[in-house]
C-alpha cells in the first residue's frame, strides 16, 4: 500500500510505501506457470487458468492487508502489482 501526501518541496504529492505483503505461490500454481514455459497445444487456455489463479492469490493478499491495517475498500483508489508472480 502506498500513502500519498503533499510535500512542501514538491508541487505534486509524494508517495511512500506504507505496507507490503508477500504471498508465496502454491505448488499447483507454480507448476502451472512452469508448464507454460514449454510448448503445448493449449498455452492460451492454460495461461488464462494460471492468470486467474494469480489474480485470486493477489486479491486475497490485498484483502488480508486491508483487514490487517483496518482500511476499507472505499479508502483505496488504486492497487499496484508488478504484474507477475
């Protein structure tokens, strides 16, 4: 989570990392991602399955982080992820 606040030195808002969370990949998701490194007949389908699993993992982590710091979803304007497990 990133906190933004005005800074007298900068005309724009400054950003500061407030909280972060690491969620390890399950064995199954890790294997699904590794399987995508080899050619096969269903790469797009399997990439979709793995992508959905990654999205559920990320969403779970965000929800846990919000609960841990008592922040409601309405208080969040954006969520960032570097986009890969």
